[in-house]
């Protein structure tokens, strides 16, 4: 993560309760921080949520979810 992103509050913080709410209850929360969205997307993917469902729950475009999943695969390799 760049220094600029690290200094942005929305990149450096995530509310675990909000993330758990989205993941466990499968209810949308478009107020998540950027970091919170990434974490929630990863946890939803671990629970076999579809790309469409993840995008709708966290308030991003499906292309964003595809890109995040591709980045995760690359970093895991």
C-alpha cells in the first residue's frame, strides 16, 4: 500500500462489527471503509458468495470484486 493510501483514514481502519454484520447477516452496508469492504469481500468469498452478491452487499461494482479476487490469487501465488 502506498504512503498516500496508508495515510487515508478509509484505507487504514475497519470496523470489525460492521464487517461481521455484512458477512454473517448478509445485509448490505455501503458505509464500510475501503479496507472494510476488502475484508468483507474476502470473507464473503470464503463463504462462497457470488460476485454479484458481494458487490451488492458492500456497494461496489462487480468488476471491482473480480479485480480484488484476481489480486488475491496473484498475491497467493
